[in-house]
């Protein structure tokens, strides 16, 4: 009896914890780790739901050894944050953060081929791990882009610029023009976000190792009156929705060029 670890990895990396537990774990399974024991499929799912609240965990197996009924894996595990997690087991995380942890895991199977027991141990965060370029086609790199989007929408100026090259260029509409450099982007958005916050609502994403194409709606919401806002005047609580296509060019896994074009007319909403 062997575990189909490639199928396990693929499902794990979708982030669908309920489907993972249902497909691969016995109802009376147990998980043993340094921070406690979880009994039963429900206990395991409850732990995963808590651990993955605002954090995408993506596994990258380095070594896998298997014999009948038992599998050992050395896994570099990437954790991508899309919300503030002060209580995260491997250290406080903010939107846009990434921490990689080396896991050593054994999986013991029951007679039905389900995981009856999972035991794990870890090295300290970032010790002895491999790293991927930040953005690209791998599930971890795609999860990193979602973390970037969350950091940008949250105006996390200490975190979202880490996805840019120093010489990144942002191409906006003709009325605004180009914004050059990582610091230039920070200087452009910081005063804007003090009055108007931009939330990116995704519609379609395409990834390659050299480019990300993002069809989305940019929602600009006024946190205070913004009569001179470039999209149009806003009072506190009002917003514009603007359909956009954003093309991110990548260099060594970082964003080096951002080209924003409108896909339709703005719509207005907010205070009645």
C-alpha cells in the first residue's frame, strides 16, 4: 500500500483543506507535531483551517522515500501571508510576507490506503531551505502574487514593494503617465492611499515565468473626501469601480514593469 504523493501534493497546493482531509486521511487519523496532537479528521481539519487563515501553505518536496504503508518526505514549505497573523507558529506575518520552513514528515497508512498518522518535525524558519524566484508559474509563486495583491490593497508599504525591482516602471493612463522606480511607486501611492484606497477585485489571471496578465476591477474607495482624485471626485465612503487589465513583466521573479489599461467605463457607488 503506497500513498500517491504527487496527487497529495497537487491537492494540498490548491489550498482546499477539506478536500485534502476527505480524500487522503482516515476518519480516526492523528497528527503529531511539536505544537501538539490533533485527533481525528475533524481535529486535523480544524487545525488546518486555523493555520491557513490568511496564509497559503505550499509544499515543495525535496526527498520522498516510500515503502509499503509508510512514506517519509523532506519538504520545503512556503507560507504566504495575505493578512496579519501575529500568532503564526513560525513567527509574526504581515500581508505580502513569505517564510519557508524545512519539514520532515512521516505518513503511516491504514489497510485502506488512507493516512492513519502524520508525524512532523521542523528546522528553524529559513534554515537549510531552497527558495524559488518570488513570482512565476509554480503554485507557490502564484500564491505569492495573491499575497502581493493583499499587501497592495492593504496599503502595506513595508511589504508590497518587496515584489518590485529597484528600477520598476508603472505605466498608468495618459493623464498620469509613468511612475519610475520602487521608491517612485511608494511616493505615488502613499499620499493617494491616505485619502483613497484601491482594492483589486480579481476576474482572470494568467501566469508565465516572464509575465502575469491580470484582468480585474480596481475599486477606489474614499476614506476621506477626495475632490481632486484623478479618476473623479469622491466623498468619504463613495467609490469608483474601474475594469482594468494589468500586465506585469517579471525579471528574476520580481516585477520590473507594470502596464495598466482600462477595459471599460468606471461605475460609481457608495453613499446614498
